[in-house]
């Protein structure tokens, strides 16, 4: 089914002229070379009120972004993995407080970094087991190799995790390698963006008896009709895949230096499917996913989660109700995260005034490394999706501007 506008914006509380400000603002990003191209979708009351594209999915060949373009969604994979885990939780496969070692034994005897260089770190035993709840909330003490902020990031690179998964390891072996690296902190005490959701993907595999890609396909993607989403692209759809760009020192989009390698591997099944960042998807597919979340677990008669489970996932689960500004380490400690907590797979707005962004209490969201983003606002019955392909996502302030431009158009 083609993606198209489904309702007059006025009928769902938007000023149509004000919605055009979104396009004018982001068209300038293409004109000035900041982005190759983009797609934006705004839906309210379950109907698409604004849908637009601009620029190129492949600048070099002049192919435009279209509504069926395929994008690397990177960390927007994480909410799907979190939904998978909570589906198993609903079936009694585990409690959120269960130790990860119940499913991945190598996580049984963890250590915490106390000092020293990557080649000779000092450690002590962890005071708390790593639990499934810690994986869902990024409070596990894990990190990412590409952070380049801490000796443990370097240890991940030394173990073969420069970017994404180590090329020669399957998911089980990746998890065993991560378990050998000391933690940044005792589980549950701080927040750090990390491979936690990849470890969660392995828990899904062990608990379900299926590979992660098979669980996604049979339990989430096919039931929701998400036919464009997967850990690889069908070669028949090669022409729909957007090229990947990286920002140069001036913030201009340039073809990613590893574009050819990443393009070739897009059509191959990964040895280790990444629940933290491995999916390709389309606007239509991810829109269906956000609508399922907005409807508290159900879409078109298909229920993935109970309504109370979705409500539980989209509350702030950080210790003591703290916000990310208080608990975050690494790169996230350097950005404005006041008023934003973290749930089970999503950031959550607890205090829009502290966050200094037009939004609603209870809005939940996340984004991806290539500058993609989405949010769901239950208070306004609203979902928003922005897709592009520029790394890293911190290059331009796309997300706060998109918030301003969407909410200023609401006039009911």
C-alpha cells in the first residue's frame, strides 16, 4: 500500500500553512548541502496529515528521496528489540529483575573499571548483577566502541568492535566478548548509551529459541505488515536504498568513505544481527510501528503488547526518577537532557519546561546514527517521523527544530 496523506490537516487540528514551515526549513538543509535529502511524516489521530520529501536518496546519480525509499535506521532498531523483549516478558519468559547471566552465562562474574589505560585497566568486582531491566534502560554499565571518550571504548575497539558488530563473530560470541570487558559502573547506577540492546537481542534469541531476525520477522514485522524492514535489503529493492553520507568538518554531506563496503553488505544476512542498530526500513513500515505504539500495542487487529505494558515501557525508569542530564555519561552528558528520562527502550519527556522544547509530558522517542528520528505523543495523539542518511546524528540540531515546527502548527 502506497504512503500518502490521509486527512486534511485542518480536520486534525493543524494549520496547513504552518505545516509548510517544516518543509521550508529543511529544504534549506538540502540547498546548503547539510543533508542529501529527507522525508518527514506527521500523523494525528492515526491519519497522515503531512508527508513530504526533498532532495536526493543518492546525490551522485540524482535519484530523489521518494516515499518508498529504504533507509538505514540504526538505533531506531532499539525500540523494536525492546518490544520483542517485552513480548517475551508478557509470556512469562523472564522477569525484568532476572540476571542477564541466566540467559548468557558469560555475564555472571562482571568487573567494574576503576582506573588505568585500556591495555592495563584496574577493576573491582561489580556490586550488582546485570539485569534485563538494565539492558532495556541503558543502565547496564556497557559502552560503544565508537564513543572515543573512555579507555573502555578503546577496549571494545581492541576486541574488534570498531563500528557495529565484530565482523567474524555471531551474536552469542559478540556477547561473550563484551562480557570480558569491564563495566563503566555498577549496573543500575548511571546511564550510558551502549551495546546493551544488542545484548538484549541475544536474550530474545535464548528466551524464544529463535534467531533475532526470525523472531522479528514472524512475531513483529509480518504481523504488522512491515514488509520493507529487515537486517538485509532484498537485491530486487537495491534501487530504493538511500546512500549513506557523512558530515565533513564544515557539516556538509559527503558520501560516506565506506559507502561501497556498506552498500555491498546491505544485501547479505549479517553474521550477528544487531538489535541495537542493524535494521533497514521505510517510512511506511516505521509509521506502522509508531502507530502500534500510539495505540498501546495494537494495530489493525494485531496486538503485540498489552496496553499496560506499553504504558509501563514509556515511563521514566531511571533510578529515583532522575533525568538524563543527571545520570548520563559519555556524549549524552554533553547535550541538553534536562527533563528527559528513559523508559524501556525509549527516551521519555518528564518535564517539557526543563527540556526547553515544545512537547508534552509522556512523549517518548528515539533516533538513529544517520540522523533519523521519531516520536510518539499520546497526549496530542501525534506521531512524527524524520528519515535521512547523514552520520553522525549530532551534526545538525534536526530534532529540536522539528519539534518546534510540528507543535507550532497545532492550533486546535
